[in-house]
C-alpha cells in the first residue's frame, strides 16, 4: 500500500509540476538541441543559457530586475502586515468593522486588478511614483491587504480575550498587549502571512508592466524581455533560464520556512 501511495503521489506531483519540469529541462538545452530534440531527455546539457543571462547585462540586467522585485515584494508584504495587524486586533476585540468593513476588504481580492489600472496609473503619474520601487511596493501592499487581514483576524480570534483583560489590569496599553502578548503568540501566522504576501507580490505582473518602464522593472516583466533578446525569434533556452532564475527566490524561501508554514496551521491558539 505504501508503494502504491507513493506512486500516486509521484504521478500527481509530476503532473502538477510538468510545466516547471519542462522549463527547467529546456534551460539546459542549446538552441540547436531545442530545435532538433523537443523531448524531456537532454542529450548535451549546457549552462550556456544561464551564463548568457548572468553575464551579458549590457542590454537586460537580470540583477536589477531581481533587486527590484525583492524590494517591492518586501515593501508590499511588510506594509500589509503593518496595517492589518492592528486593524485585525481592533476588529476582533471591539467588533468594529467586523460586519461591514471586513467583508468589503476581503472581497476586494475577488475584483479583477485590471479594473484599477487606469485610475492608479493616473494617480501615480500625478504624484511622481511611476517607475519607482516604492510606488510598486505600495500597489503590492494593496494587493496583499485582503489575505493578510483575514489571516490576522483568524489568528487573533483564537486568543482568549481574558489575556488582554489581565494585561490591562496591569495597566498595559493596547499597543503593549499587541506587541508583547498577541504578537508572539500569533508569530507563526504573521510569518505565514508575510511569506504568502511576498510570493504574491513577487509574482504580480500586471502592475509591474503598467507602472514601470526602466528603473523599477520587476523580474516578472523583465523576464519577458529575454524571449527575443537576440532577435530572430524566441530564444527558448535563454527564456527558460530566466524563468527558472526568477522562480528560485520564492521557491527557496518556501522551502526554508516549510516547517514554519506547516506549524502555523495549528499554532497561534491558546489552550487551557
């Protein structure tokens, strides 16, 4: 039974990750082999595509794109937590906004982002935030707000209000309670919200394409520049290498804190 279980698991994993596997394999093929051998077996593995992407930065600088994505994603995930943590605490403990504000904010994520494209572009142009990492980070903050708020509300709801009352009897302010009592208890949920926010912000394409042109181009937009970097049609090997490199930071982050992510599903509640 264990063999059958692992067999089914392996087939499902390969099926779900097949596009990733194909991209990874293609990144190790030369242009000639891609044209002659479209299969999954690499006859003559090469790192030439990666070398080209990482060394030839005269036209497209992948390091700049990765840096822009890192800064914007960090701003988008950190500010979202900074705003939603106290808001969630107030919603849970006072009940203010729980009936109307919370559903409205949560449903914002269901609205297609393209609806906000033209108004946001005009606003950013007016205040001078076009093609800036800060401007892109602020937009990504808005993108992350609904999920971050819901996660914080759910985590804080698991903490008995008696803990707050006991702290207030010792003359602790709401800020102290949130920072020294509630914060440490829901730390796994905070880390999880930050990671999901970072990955969501990292993968955002629409606003990166719309609000950046040169100085703050993220990797999701910059990677598309490599498809025909040398002219003469799509350079599949180079494009695959760029996509693999662009997907590595969030993938590595997810692997490094996998235990934290799985622990957050049960952590955060106070029992007894």
